[in-house]
C-alpha cells in the first residue's frame, strides 16, 4: 500500500468507519424495532416498513449479511491503520501496538457503542431507511452468506441446536397486562382501564357480579291479582323473574312492557300472565363471568338466575352486570340502590349489609379482600366468627367498619369511616 497516497488511505479509513458504524446501527435498530408497531406501519402501506418486515422474516440471512459486512470492514480498517502507522513511524513493535490500540478504540467508540446506542434509541427512524440499503446487500452477498450459514448451522447441530426450528412465541396474559400498564400516554386512561378489566374478567365468576337473592325484584303470582297488578305498575326493572311462592319455584321471566296491556284491562287472570313469560335461564354457581358472557351471546339471553348444586337460587345476573365489569357502570340503579354511594364530609358513609365488596371497592376506593366473602356482612361475620350482640367496630386497612343495625339475625346496615394515615398504623384488624 506504499504506492497509495496518504490522503487516499485516510479517506478510505473514514469511509470504512462510516460503513462499520452503519452495519452496527442497522443491526441494533432492526433487532430493536417494535414488531407490533412495524406491523401497524405495514398495514398503513409504508414502503420502508414493508421492506423491513420482509428482511426480519429472514433473520439468519439478515444477520449474516450485517455481520459479514461489519467484520470485513473492521478487518480492512485494522489493515489500513497499521499500514499508515508503519509507513509514517516505522515497522517496530511499539508502532504496531499503538496502531492496534488506536483502531480498537476507533471501532469500539465510533463503530460500536455510539451507533448501537443510537440505533436502540431510535429504532424505527433508522431501521426503515436502512432496509433500503440492506436489501441489495443481502442479494449481492447471498452466496457467501449461504455458505457461512451452512458451516455455522452444521456446527450448531453438533451441540444439538437446530436453527431451522423456531420456538413459537406466545405472549401470556400477564405479559399483555404489563404492556397495557406501561403504555403510558400512548393509550387513554379509560381505554387502559377497560383492557385491565377485561383481563380480570377471567378471574371472577357470576357469583361476584350477581344481584343477591334478597335484592332481586321478582313477581310472586301466588298472591292476589290486586297485589300483582300493583307490583307490575310500580316495578322498576324491565325484566324480572316470576315465581310461585318461593323464588326457587321460578316459572319464567316476564318482560314488563308486555304486561302493560294487562294493566289497562279491567281484569286479567294468571293464564294471561303466564302466556307472556319466557323460559327461565339458569346459570350454575361458579361459572366464569367471561364464559357466561359468551353463553349470553350464544343463547341470545340477557338475564339468568344463578343456582347452586341443589337448585337453590343464589342471585340474578344480567348481561349489563358483566359488561359493567369491563367498561364501568353505565346503567341506572334502582331507587334505594347504591348509585349515590360516596364518602361524606366526615369521611363516613352508610351502606347496607348486603353491599357487595366489589362494588364498595369500585365506588369508594376501598381495598376489601375479594378472595373470601362477597358481601360486607359476610366479611364482618368471617372476622367475628359469630353474630355480634350489638354495635361493634372492626378495621380493614384504612377503613373502620361499624355495625349499626342488626335485625332478624342479619346485619342490616353498617357505617364505614375512612381513617387518616396516622390512625391506620398497627394491626390490620381491630375490634
């Protein structure tokens, strides 16, 4: 290389540095690009995204081309720097050591660390334009890359590794949950909450979202006709179970609007009412809420009665109840319900004993445990192990629960008081 002018060698050195940096930044950006984002850009018709996606489908050839080019360039860099050093400072061990150290620093700083950090920081901006250069390079170097991959593949097979067999990449629910949680400002808070509720839907059952048996609005046709007429005129829900005597003897589901014509008639009998009934739809206790949502869709039902293994009615669940678990409350609550449930000025609120813990957690921001009893009364009784004789207070985290009224061996009403951070130190529960 003595016949080559010094300026030409330095120019070649500069070009080789740029090429080495290009291969490093291209490799890092192609491997770091978000595949989901890339798929979105492909669907939008971006040419660079389509080309990058095609290259990533041939990962072995892509990496082979990049690594081959990078190593050839780095080898040429070392040769040129060594040649320039020897021609300028003489052929001795000290010159060769300094030249080797210098080219190593050049490659590490300007061709490895800086480009790869830049490629990992802006993968999309770099990978898409770089794919236009990598594509022709892959075609030119295809025979050599094929030979190198063949040798490398045979070597890997000696260690029991088969490059052609790619493990199927599956994303778990927890990984999807993490992606949603880390979406940050890229996804509105409401959308994030809906997705998180959808993930949680697989972990709850119809028992968690049903209306308890004692709060079901139903029509008892075993009473006199005047009482039936009055209840039909004042009923709140559009659909309600109809039973004879006990709710366990449900004979059908009545669409209240269909009964309006009966109210306008001077008289009607039970036969007229029975003709308007739909077959009752029963749901086994413990059915996952998401599975029941699918059943509602397949059976074209909107209301079902939850029964235990003995056929006893435990509660009523509607399509709206399950949907509310996903998107939040949107239906109107019956008079006397908990739609206005909120902390008062003194950080207190009165609730019914039958209030579901899930509703309290959602509306009041409490953290009552959900892995045991489903109602506030059940939680209190589980803690006390017996029905209290009078007023008693318990503490669950930062909430004090006070029993206010007991009637017919049932806790009817309680008062919740939100404690200050200074008060909540100590044991988690207290009497």
